[in-house]
C-alpha cells in the first residue's frame, strides 16, 4: 500500500458523495470547502510572527503602572442592588 488515498479510493469517496448530496449540490459543496481552505490559508498568512529577542528577555521585566483609585476589574456599585 503506497499511500492513504489511491485513485480508486478517491473515486469511491466521490461516488458516495455524489449519491448523498446529488449532482446539483456537489459543486456548491466543493466551492464552500475551497473558500474555507482559502480563508484559513489567508488567516494563517496574516498572523504576525512573534520572535524572541535574547537581549530583551534578559532585561528586567516591566510592570504597568496603576493609577490610584481605580481597580483593574469593574465591580457593581455598592449602593445599587444587583440585577439578574
């Protein structure tokens, strides 16, 4: 056995898909799958590549400055009842 999908296997899969979806729906299904793969490929291409810089990683980590009187997580006011 040379490969997972040999030509005979692909013909059987195509014939089963033709029986299930019919000749009118098969081109639409193929078009949808192709567009999905294309958008996935473009999404992978647009993703920025993160590089690690050894000089930057050895420096001291920076912490964001907090403003006094503000919490990082919002909470409801104490004098109002919570609504469900």
